[in-house]
C-alpha cells in the first residue's frame, strides 16, 4: 500500500459546515463595504520579492523570517504574498489606476502566506480581507476607515472588542527619525537585559522592540519614551483631528502609545481592534496610514490608508447559527413511482430561490429523513400516494416533529409566511 500524502503543516482544508461561515462572512464583506464605495480588487498570489522587501521593510519579521521566497525557472526571485497592501499599490501604479479611477477605494479577500508557528486562528496559508483608500490625507478619512472597521465587526456579532489607536509619526527628521535616535539611545542602556532578537533590533529597528512578547523585554520597554511625545506639529495636529472625528462618529477608542504595526510602511495613524473572545490571541484587525508607500514603489506621491483582518480569526468568532443562509427543505417521497413528482416539486422550490434537497438514491422514507437531519433541513415536504391524489403537500417541522398538510395552491403563501 502506498504511503498516505498528508496536508502541509500550517495549512487547512475547509469544507461544509465551516465553509458556510466563510461564505457568510465573504458576502457580508461585499455588501457592507459597498456602502462606502469600495470596489473589489484581485492581485496575484505571488509577486517579485523586491516588492515586499522595499514595501514592507527589510528589517521586519515578515521579510527576515516569514516570507515564502523561491526562484522561478528563469532565476527570478518570487515570493508568495505575505500581505496585500504592497500588491494593491503595485497594481494601482502599474495599471495607472491613480489617474483613471475615482474614488480610489478597494477591498480584497484572499490567501496570504507566512512561515511562522501555526496557532489558533493563524496558519501558514491564511486568509485576509482588507480595504485600501488612496489620495485623501484628511483625518476624517482615517476616522471613517476606523469606524467602518469597527462597525463591520459589530455587525458580524463579534463581542468584547477594544479599539486601540496611536500615531507612529512621519519621516520628517524632527518626527519619527528623531524619536528613533532617542529610543535607540535608551534601548542601548538595557542592551544586555533584552532578548537576543531585541538586542539586534536596538540598532536596526528599535521601534519593533515594543512588539516583543518576552515578558522581560515588555517590562523594560514600558519605561522607554513614546512617540506621541515626539511628534512633529503636522502629525500631532493630524492625530488630534482623527480623535475628534472618531468622537463625532460615536466611536469609543483607547490610546495605546506603545502600539506599533509590524510593517515599516506605516505613517501617522495606526490602529488595532482586539476581542476578548479568543484569549491571548486577541488581535482581530489592524491597519493605518501609509502615505509614502506609492512613492517608495516608484509611483506618484499619493497618500494611502487601510486595514487588514485575518479571516480565520473572524471565522472563530462567527456563531454557526448566524452563518446559515436560508432554511433548507428536504423533499421526501414515499416510493420510486413518486420520484418524478418529487423532482418537479424540488424544481419549483429551486426556481423560487429556496434551498431544497432531494435524495435520489435513498428510497426508504426513514433513511430520507436521516439524510435530512444530516444536511440540517428545517422542513420536510412529503409526497405520498394520498398527497398526490388530494393535490396536497405534507410538511414536517424537522425540529419539533410537528406535521401538517397544505393544499398545493397554498404553497406560495406558506413559503412567504415561514421562509
């Protein structure tokens, strides 16, 4: 016997009934963000490695440790996308969308790839949804993006949420670069007490020390200076206006001055939404402004802001009942001679846009009902010799086991009242 081939570590098969949750969330994404005039964009699953090295930042954990990078047959370095913002910006530049489309608002749903330790809600092939807005540097847009992110999760029924906001400044010398010098000086004083990874970050990217999960490093970094005390006048004013817009939108937030994003392209506003429903792995959604990314990738000097959310994390929050789209009707028939009548009834239900199922291979009524239980049928429409002769349909509530009969001419009204 041949050896069984197993699924690669950090990947997952998705099938019914879980896939119903995915479809429910994906439909919600498309319906919800269309209200804000977002349009879907689909980018390639792999890109030239340079895109992520330049866009994300060479000293980020993603680029240093997590990217799936490989040469193609021509020797070009390609990478399975670890995130999608850089890809969307590349697509907009390459296809001249910045000059041809308005408003510049996109949403996406798709697989991403990062080599890291699999954990609850995070796989090596994982899925993200996200939105991107280009060409508007108003603080009001920042607040709108944050508001829409929060409301999107609220309407999915996610509970116990907290919105964290911060500003990570800009590239002016008196703003983030100046702060990083002060942070590096302070971190150097504690160099020997930091974990090996943070010791390396002291001189390469000290801001990332705030991301470290090592308890000792966290205790030390809690005494480091914070960027909110070192913002330039423009970034300070921008952040104050973002907070004012959030208050005007009735969105409750908490300022976290030590919150940073894991990618280097962020400027000014940064935010994260957490949920207590998942314990330690509480981050559900995060994003921020990235005003220099287009220029960094060879495009026009155009501002951007967006967010991304892990679909697996969201799916863990979605209740099974919420994911069920429409009630299911089992069409059962007493014997094989009635199969054509059962098929005709099933066709009528399909054409009315209803979820109907008929078991062609199971002639025994008891087995048909068992099949109905397995597919989660809410009602069984039963056809027997008596129903055919009297022009009726017997209906069984699969949950309560109550059974009653209606005339065929009453079907439309019953469906309207009950489905």
